[in-house]
């Protein structure tokens, strides 16, 4: 019963979403339902509109037309407070590693002692123990992205959006991040993640949203979309050809 | 002609023996400029941060004005503050002319635009970088200001040091509003100007050496800060 409620609470619906700049349509998604439990991977070539869609889902961009719904109601402040986002380039505060986590925990209203414990937990979770006092901006790319993910998880989000979090990382660092994401997903966090990496979609996705030219060209079960794509655009992209 | 050997000798004796007149002048200089910088920080940082974060009509004009103020000739600032404080000026009743307070006011006028302009610049750059992340974390525009100021702390301290450097080395404005009165408003720069013209080179040289020492110390602090900024990835550009 509780599961049903929490699944319901993670149903994200897009209706008639449109974004245009200077007369060109950048995003045009008439209808899309992400019913979870995920992870949902949004896949497609550069410029397909993946980041724009993700920002709309998180409420960072207001679309020109259409709207995003969660739990059957238009995206509101309560929803956003239970969402978190990790960006392609991790945006870390110019403070220590621990202070980056403390910043969000303090905003959650946690007391000092509770915050300390939680920070230690999180750092261990991300393999950053021992780095608590290091300046966050002096971390390596992989460590920085791990910290960004930990900080997002510190919010206890029900939905975590990630925009190509591993696109600048080597395979080793990518693997560590993917493991963190899977663990969060198993812990009940709804994952919606953008990637242009087909292998990554194979490794992580339960459902795949295929995008091209501002459109969702296909959405379905990961195996089906990746192994037996229905649209030409998907087939071409998966075959490794450049979709233009 | 013995050159200036004697004067140099006397100058260093003055410094090393802790000549009370010399050190009184140094102390007053430091007091005036430190106060001026603190007041400038209190005015300049909020103004700079507001200009960086808020969006309102006339904002661009204000920024241009502030940048122009940064390069204002000190002598003219002195003249304007003089007019404000002189007996028939709007603030004449306060009788502040030829007091250390008048010098502080003049230096505040000189330093505040520097602090405000540099604050605006660095906070605006940070705000751009942080904007989406902070919004994603639910931090409002207003609540983002202390976050940005704190994360810009090294650059802000650098701005204050730059302001202090300008204040302590400046002569034109303080000589007009301070009057270089013995034991009251004589600071390092005005004393150097006066004593040199009187031919009392020893005192001028001693003060000059101390002023250079202060300038070097300020620059060393700026370099140390920027090295630290480099190491900790605190750069803003
Ligand atoms: N603020 C903007 N103004 C104009 N064009 C934009 C803006 N943001 C994104 N675009 C354009 O929208 C398209 C989709 O961008 P994006 O969602 O970032 O693609 P991607 O799938 O690579 O994440 C691109 O052609 C991009 O140039
Ligand atoms: Mg993108």
C-alpha cells in the first residue's frame, strides 16, 4: 500500500511542452509519462533537447507552453523541495567538502550533532572519507561529481535528476558514479538521468526516453528501446551513426 | 656635498629608536585608513552585492557611475569633501574640517567605489555560476547573497587590501580636508610632502621607508591570498 502511494507520488507527466527561441522550436513534447520506478535514462545526440527537458521537469525553466505534473498536480514548490539535481559540471561551493554537505543539511534544519553524523555517513557512502576538510574545488573531476551527488542525496530527495554526470569522466570514475546512482535507486530514489552514452543506458536504465531534434521519438522499456527500436531515429542513433 | 648619507642615517635612527613624533604620525595614518576601509566595506559590499544580484531599471547606469567613481582624482574628492564640510557647506555645523574624521570621510569616498565595484564584479560572476544550483537547492535570490559573499571572501579581502593601499598612500584629498596640522592631522603622506619642501629630509625619508614597507606588506598579503585561492580552486573567472 505504502509502495503504491510512493510510486504514485513519483509519476511525472509532461503535457504539451514547448520551448522556442527566435522562432525555432527547441523542445516539443506533446505527452510523456514517466511512471517509474526508474531509473529513467533520457538518451539522444547533442542538441536533442535533453537538458532542456530535464530542466523543465525540475522546474528550473518555465516552458513557453504546456506544463509538468507530479502526483497529478502541476509541479509546485513542495514537489521541487523533494527533488534534487546534479549538473554536467558539478557546481561546488568554494568551501570544504564537508561544508558543501553541511550547507544543505543546515537548510534542512538538522542540528549540529545530527549534521556531523550525517556528513560522515555521506562521505563514507561516496568514498570521500578523509577528504572532509579538503577544499571542494580542489577535488578531481570524479570526486567533485561524487560530492555533488552526495549533496543532492543529503536533501533526501524522492526524485534525483542528473544531467550527463559522467560525460567528463574516465571509465573508472564513471563506474563509481554509476554504482552510487544504482544504490540510490535501490534505496528508493527515483532517478531521471540524461546521457548520450548508449552503454550507460544499457547498464542503468529500466526505461529509456529517446530524444532527437527537440522531440521524444520513443519511450519504453529499456530492453525494448535499446534492442528493438521502433523509430528510424532511434535505430540510427543506436547504430552509432550521427543523427542530424 | 656629502650626498644624503647623513639624512639616511638620521632617518633610520628615527625609526629604530622609536621616535615618538614619527610613530604618532604612522599610528594616525593607520588609524585613519583602517577606519576608512572598514566603513567602506560596510557600505561597498552590500551595495556591490545588491548591484550584482538585483535587477532594476537604472542598474547599468549605477554600475558605470560606480566604475567611473573608482578612477576619480583624489584631489577633486578632497575638494568636494572640503566644500561639504566647510563652515558654509551643508555639513559645516558638524565642524569636522581639519579633523581626522574629515580625512576618514575623504578616504571613504575614495575607497568605497573600489570595494563596491570589485564586489559587484566578483559576486556577479559567482551568481552566474551558482544560479541554477542554488535555485535547485531552493535558495531564494535574497538568501543567495550571504552565500555568494562568503564564497567570494578571498576576492573581497583582496579588494579591501587594494582599498587600504589606495587610502594609506593617498595625499591630495587628506591634505585638503585634514590641513596637515601638527599632532592633529599629520599623516605619513602629508608629512612627507611638507617636510621635503622644508628640507627636513630625514623625517620624510623615515616615513617614506615605512610607507614602502606597508605597501610591500599589503602586496605580499594579496599575493599570498591569490596563491591560496589558486590552490583551493577559489578563483572566480
Ligand atoms: N537559452 C537558450 N537559448 C537558445 N537556445 C538554447 C538555449 N538553451 C538551449 N538551447 C538550444 O536548444 C537545443 C537543445 O539544447 P540542450 O537541451 O542543451 O541539448 P542536449 O540534448 O545536448 O542537452 C540546442 O540546440 C541548444 O543550442
Ligand atoms: Mg545537455
